[in-house]
C-alpha cells in the first residue's frame, strides 16, 4: 500500500488551533480594558516613511477608468492615529500587513500585526499593559530557539544607554553621530563606508540582542534620538527618544512609542527619512501623509505599540518558523 502523503495544513493544525484561541484571547483582553477594535484600509496612498521598509505596490482603477497608485500598508499606524485624534478612544487592531523583500524563519512578507493606542498612557504604563497582555495569552514559561523565558516574573526594563554600557562597553548617547568614537569604545574596527547608525545596529544585533530577553522578557527603552521615528524625545534627556522594543526568548516582539504630537517636528523627520530612502531607490516616492500631519496637532498625549502577533504564537507553541503558525503560510 502506498503511504498517504502528509498534508501540510493538517500537520500544523495544533499550532493553528492555538493561534485561533489566542486571537480570541487578545480580543477579550482589549474588550475588558475598554478598547474599541477598528479596521483601517490596507491599500493606502502613503505606506509610511521608514527608510528601509519596502512596500507592495498596486493600482486602483475607478469606474471612470482613472487610476490611483496605492500601496499595501506596512503598518496601520498612520490611519489609527487619525482615528485616535478624531475620537479620543482607546483603539486596537489586528491587521494584516505587507513588507516586500522579507522572508526567513522569523520574517514574512505578509503577516499579522497587533497595534494599539492608549490615550493618557506613558511609556511605563504601556509596558505595564504589554506585560499584562503577554501573561493573559502565554503560558508561564515559553521556549523558543533554545531559550526558556519566564513570563510570570517581572519583565526587565533596560535603557539603551545601560545596555550598551553593559554589553558593548560604550557610552552610546555621548557618541551619537561619531562612528569613530563608538567604534573605539566598542573595540571594533569600522567597516568601509560604515556610519554611526550602521555601527549602532551592528553592535545592537551582535552584542546586545543575544544577551537580553533570555530568561525573562526585556523592554529595551530610551533609544538614541536619531532612532526616534514617531516617538517624542525624553524631556529629561533629549538625546534619547521615548521608544522601546520588547524581546523574549531571542525574538523581537514589539516596537512602541510615547507618541510625538508635534506636526512640525514630525514633518521634518519624514522629510529627512524620505531623502535617505530616495538615495537607496528613487522609485520609492509617494506623497507625504498630510492628513496624519494635520491630525497630530489634535492627537492627545498617548502611547502606542505594534506587536508581531505571529511571533507571539511562535512563543506560545514553540513552533520554529512563522510558516508553521500562519494558515497557508509562506516565509
């Protein structure tokens, strides 16, 4: 008798069932905290201003035959901030997002992003809420990639300055913009054409990230101001931005900001990012999101976070690859 072929979907049914349970758990968590679930357009005229993300492009053809260039969004952030400015409500979304030219065991070109915004919250309050979400959706101990992490213990909160002092031996904020000084303190040689930002990420990936979030999750906070993105600067030390990323069992799970509400400063940052992006690829040009910039003036003090839902399922199941926890998934 010929052996029956393995079915790739039924082989993955257990982690996919767990995924479905976690979706219900996430919605229950936010419903219980007074959040409103929203849905924003996936095809947008402005996919973001990130320097290194590559969007998928499409065309909308109207009934009159006119065409509009659109992109599949890389995050619902811009649209959700417009909704927050209009409503003042706590908002969350489980969104499908797309990022071109990505694919690995922990990256996918199409994946699910859990994003939420809380008016009145600061970075510390958002960390508290993120801890509560992980405890509500994950077992007390999770294991992935050979690292076991205790979710039922207080998460570590480590500033970027502390992390570089501990694991790199460098005074990070004092060296910002000076690649030679950072290389000297870190005891490394600059590569050809390597600037401060390139070296910063090289050291972050090689020396800091392998050491954090191994036994308990780690919030890596207060990033250098050049990496602020849409976060406001720390009033206590303007060299740092009120931003954190979350790591657990070797996985980067989330990126969060205490949100910038100054449209003039945000415009300047967008224009700077746009200039750098167009140096890499002149075709990656699209209109500024003027609706977002107008809304920022009405945005209440708030904090927001984007968390990779599929990676959360990896932690819950111990599955090795994103493709194992996505229906009909591909890396």
